[in-house]
């Protein structure tokens, strides 16, 4: 019996060395999770002497590895609970902790083995993340960002109260002597054509200014995009605006209309917000930086995965746009996952079904862009374990040798 006991011990020690060797071999594999071996004794029914040992399980250690910076835009480190969710060409679902991503020939986001990273898609204009939708393969398309027509603009005017009053009868936008101040902003039509919108201010009385907005980039336009009167109180704060039709607003807004060029839609309405404007003794009229919500079309120039898993593209028109968001999967029993090689796992009955969510929400871990999670193998611990396994193997070999010597002695008795 001692032979079989020792042989089982040799097999167990050999399996232990296999696990240790695999851990050491993958000590530089990003996202790798080390394993440890568990043994169980064997007994025959009715016997008080054991039959040896067996491998009960190989247990995976899902503790975090060290986060290391790479400064590469498509590298993502995952800390805490969760796995990246990936699919193959046939729809099979896999899970990984290795965030070394790249692009394939179709600009899909994939891992180094070609599995596609999944996440929430975007929809609408501007694009928004469709949280809760079925995860889909994420990609970084080179599609041009479409132009957006300006619908609202903002301007803060600081008008000089000591300016001389003028009459509007002689106003001429080409003659600087016929107006007190001028501000310029750029707005866009439906095809992304830029329009230079000049706003002229004429002081017609104390606390009263007449304004004219003109689309100076369109030579065919002879009229004005808007005409309105600004009224200030005795402290110089804007109180109301009256448009050319006699409509009065107290929120600092006034409407205007520009005509499209090169085939763009005509009669484009824009709301100009002048709230916060003042009339005081400033020495000279000044204007804050204008704002507006339109933009020209743009080509993709760069992209990055952010710490919340969103993928953001930067375009040549200086705008950014969401392209998707990486999802994470969590399991009630991660140790029940089945390793599929290539640093990925598949779900099993023991692991339970995957729950899908986003980084930094609920029980899900956090992401770090431009970084990778290193292997969690503790090299010093593995080397010590190797010594123990080696001694275990030697001891079981000595059991066989001793039993052989005893049998040899018995055989030689005469």
C-alpha cells in the first residue's frame, strides 16, 4: 500500500510544481491571475490507513495585480471587481483582465488574440451613451463628424456709459463714426459654412443702446440678421431687450436669422443671449469671448479610452465626440470561471451568470487609461513554494525507496 501512497504523493507534488511553474512563466503576462493547488487525502471504506493524496482543486487568485503606466491610449488597467467582456467571430463570450487593446482591420477594438471588446453604443446628435442597451462590439470609425448649425449664441457686452450719443438715421456699418462699438462672432449654418456675425452698438440715449446684427460673410445679404434695443437701469444692469417687432424680453435673449450659403438651409434662427451685459463707465466698450453651439465638420485626429470606460474621439474642428463605452462583467463566484487560455475565461455554472455594468458604479472596479494591470504572481512566494514542493517530491521518493529496501530484506530471508 505504501507504494501507491508514495506514487500519489509524487503525482500531487508534480502537479503542484506544474502550477508553480505556470505561475512563474506568466509572471510578466498582463492581467494574469496566479493559481494555487489544493490537496485532499484518500481513504478506502473500512480502512483506518489512508491511500495517499489527490489534487482536489486548482484555485485561482483574483486579487489585483500592480497597475503600471504605459501612456498608450488603448491600454486600460482594471482594478477591483470585474472583467472586460469580449466576443469572438461566432458570438462566443469571454472575459479577461488584460486591457492591452488594439484595432483590427475594420477598426474594431480587440485584444491581442483578436477577440472584440464589447460595450454600450452611442446614438443621437450629439452622440450619447445608450446605457442599459445590449453590449455590442466597439469600434473607432473614421467617419467625419457632421456639421452642426448654430442655434444659440452668447455675448457679454460691457458698454461705456460715457460714450457720446448718436442717431441711428445715419448708421452705416462700413463707417466706424456712425456707431460706438462693435463685436464679432462666428456662427455656422446647416452645412458647416462659417458666418461672421458683426453686432454694432449705438448709444441713442442714457441707458439706451440700439444694436444691429449683420451677417458680414454673405455679400448677398443687404439687411440685418436682427435689430434690437437694449435698456439698462441706473446701476448699468441690462433690464430688457426690445426687438424690431416691439417684443420685449427680460431674460437677456433676442432672436436673429441668418441665410445659408452654398446650398445650406435658409432662414436659420439663432437665439442671442446678452444676459450679464453692463453699461458703466469702463473707459471703452469691451466684450467677453463670444460663445455658440455650432461647429464645422471635422475629421477624426485622435482617440482615447477614459477612466470611466468611455471612448472619446477628437476631431479636426477641435470638438470631441463619444464613440462608445466599455462595459464590465462581474460574477458571484469568480473562482468558478473556466480558463480558456490566451488570458481569458468563460462562465460556468459554478461562476454564475455575468452581471453587466460600468466602471466605478456599484460593486464594479475602476479603470485607469494609459496603464495595464500586471500579473499578480508573487515571485518570492512561488520560489518558496517550489522548494516545498521539491522537498515533498523527494520525501515521497524516499518512501518508495524505503519500501523497496524492506521488501528486498523480506525476499532475502532464508
